[in-house]
C-alpha cells in the first residue's frame, strides 16, 4: 500500500503495520445517511447501534430519502430507540441535505476544514462526527481527530506521554501526528486497532480483528 513506506518511518507504527497488515478506505455513497447513522450510534455499543439502524431502515422498507426522514412523525422515530435529541439531529441532517446538499460532488470541492465548517452548521453534528465522515465516507487520507479519546490514549501509551501535563501532552500528540502527514487517517486506524487489542496484542498476532 502507498502509505506503508511513509508510516513505517515511525518505529511504533511500523510495528503495528507488521501486526495488522494494511487497510483500505471505501467511499460511502450516501453521505446524508452516513451522518444519520453516525448520530444514531453515538454513545451506544456496536450491537445496539446495529439494531437501531435496522429498525430505522425497516420503517421505510429501503434506505429512506431525506424527505421521507423529515416527514416521519417524531414519535415514530422515538419508537425505534432514539432519544429526543437524536430524532431532532437526524431530521436536521435530512433537512440540511434538502436545503443545502452534501453529496460527493459538492464536498469534493472543499478541503477538510471547509467540510468541517460546512457540516458543523447542522445542530447535532460536531467536529468529531465530521472528521469520521472525512475518514470513512469521503476517504480523505490525511485526517487526524485530536479530541478522540481512543487516539489520545493510544498515542499516550505508545509514545509514553503519561507523565506530561495535559496541555503539553495534547500539543505533543498533535506534533507526533503531524509527522504521519499526508497519511494520518491510516495512522489513526492503526492506533484504534492497537487500543482495542491492548493488552492482548503482541508481535506474533498477525492481522487480528
């Protein structure tokens, strides 16, 4: 993979690349629904999030259009397990798509920070959610989410930053991440994989999930 040589210059990432192999990003066609699902899944386990997503699709029989989401009665969306806030946020996303648009053609003309500024105008869509969309729906290769707790913990653990003051530590995390550019998205994927496997990960374990 094109990013391996660059990231392997970092001995910690080189070790993770040997352990977990390579990753490939895959664009998501429907960005509106991607954001809706992201909102639905927040603060939920993967299993529960999957159940709610399936209930949502079952309301319509197929993946719904933004207009269908807007037209769905509030209580009907509450009934699949969404909180009041999440119902509002999901409908906000659908309304934004109808009024302003967020397809690939439109967002491809914007750089990462412009996409973040554009989509965080939607109440309920924050910077982290948009960073995940940049990584996993738009497949932007050079995104780092400094406020992601999992990434923070992984960098702190791998680079032994535990004894630094928080402000210094956060600055150091961003500084370390900068050396991974222009492939910070892939670096994040290795960091998440490392964190999810701690403390079971070892060099003999190849490509595990």
